[in-house]
């Protein structure tokens, strides 16, 4: 079995604990769920990624 050690700030740790409790999972199970991509993604993060991709496309088009 592989052991993974994560260094996270206290606020993130507390958010993970709260999410685990809300989903009736252990902290380990919640982390694994998120690593597998099963966690609901933030609309804010999805919008940010879309904006970054659009900016990248514009930069590439300007170089051509």
C-alpha cells in the first residue's frame, strides 16, 4: 500500500472534514473521492478555467 502525505492549511483541512461529515464518509474516503474526480466541481472554478482557456486561445491566435 502506498502512503501519501499531504501538507494542507488548516482552513482546507476543516473544509475537507466538513465535506466528509456531510457525505457520511471518513476524511480518507472524502479525499479519495475528490482525487477520483467524483466531487462536485465549483461553478466559480469551472468559469475560471473556461476564462483561462479562452485567454490562451486568444494569445495563440494573436501569435499566428
